[in-house]
C-alpha cells in the first residue's frame, strides 16, 4: 500500500553500523550520546565516517591481503574519528596492523590516547607532530589518509605518502588559501576567471586539487576524483583516491609542468 503523504520516514543510521561495530567507542567519540542516541551533529558525523570507511575499504582489503602487519597513517587527524573507526572495523577485527594518528594539537593527541587506552586499541599510536616532520617507526605506510587537513597540510600529506611509499592515498582536501592568494597577482587573458574574491577562492581550490591529482599521477599513482559525500554534509566535497601502480608517469609530469606554466601558480610544496 502506498505511504500517506507527510514527512519522509527517517532512516535509522544505527541500522547502518557494520556488524560488530563498537557502540562504546562511538559513545567515547561523542558520535553517539551516552544513551546510545544520535543528535543532528553526530548523525552527520556517523554517516560521514561510515561512508568514508566504505570509500577506503578497497585500500584496506588490499593491505590486509598483501601485508602481514599493514600500516595506516591518518594525517591531520583532529579527534581521530577516522582512525578509531577504521581500527575498530578492520584492525581490531583482524588482530594485526597499526594505525597512526598524526596531529599537531597536544590536547587532541592526549584525548585520543585516552580513548585508545580505554578501548584497548593497543596498536593505535598517536604522534604529536606537524605532518611534514612526522616519522613512523616502520618508515613505511601502506595507506595514508588526510581528511580535511587544512590548506597546505594536504600537500604535506601527499609528500608524506611518497616518502613512506604508500600504496594508497585518500584525501578530502579542506580550505585552500595558498593558490588563491597567488592568483591575486597573476595577470593575463584568463584573469577574469578569478577577479572576484569568492571566485578566486573557488578557482584556486579547483586548480590546487587538479595539480594535486596530476602530481600524484606523475609519481605513478592512478587517481580517481569523486564526490566525498552529499553537499548537505560538507562544503569541502572532493575525494581524491589514489593507488600507486608504477614508479612514475612522465606524461603526467609534462601535463603538470604545462599547467603550472600556463597558470603561473602552484602549491609551493608540490613544485618539481
Ligand atoms: C579540520 S580538522 C580535521 C580533523 C579530522 N581529520 C576530521 O576530519 O575530523 C584539521 C586538523 O588538522 C590539524 N592540522 C592542520 N595542519 C596540520 C599539520 N600541518 N600537521 C599536523 N596537523 C595539522 C589541525 O590541528 C586539525 O586538528
């Protein structure tokens, strides 16, 4: 029978939890209230992390298939929602591998360490460090994630992935000011594209992400750029997922250089 008109039925996000997913962890992360319920903010966060876990799943499936002790590094980790959820869903279940959270803010590191200890997540480690200075004991990471790492921190994450020979890189870039700032000084036939500050910001972000994709391709990654999640959840909605399948790609490097030359700007950290 057809449903009567009225408010659309709300889907229950708790029904979307993965089998065996830890409810106490979700409470500790304040994704669930202490009664096990959801508010508007936590509902959004839960949907976002579960969606992200699905997007990153192929990388972790590969890592657990191919590596005895897979390593995932989450950079600009913030409260480490992503690291905790991925540890719970993959690393705890498998009983092997390590998750590192890299974050520059001391108080966030301290809270994350406490939650990891309470959750008995013994193979979850936190490094209080800028991404560019972070060194893993293994010297390698199989999967690197950086979710909404601010401005040039995403570029630091790309360099970290290369230095640590990551097979997979998952990025959801955040606010990007650097290239937009430089565009302000670039004159030429295309200048109308970034004349107004809001357009300069958006065009700068677009150009930054295009160059990031090409940079990864030039280093041998196959790059897929998709929507991160519905716009109602985040205005920073681009998801860059890259898998390394060769050492380098000279043609992509030519395209990167050509675009930098045409535009006259590039993220400073990614200049060849
Ligand atoms: C917008 S928050 C995102 C946090 C988390 N990834 C998430 O999506 O919930 C960005 C975090 O990155 C950290 N951060 C920014 N730049 C960083 C850098 N260069 N090195 C390490 N952490 C950085 C900030 O302190 C902040 O906690």
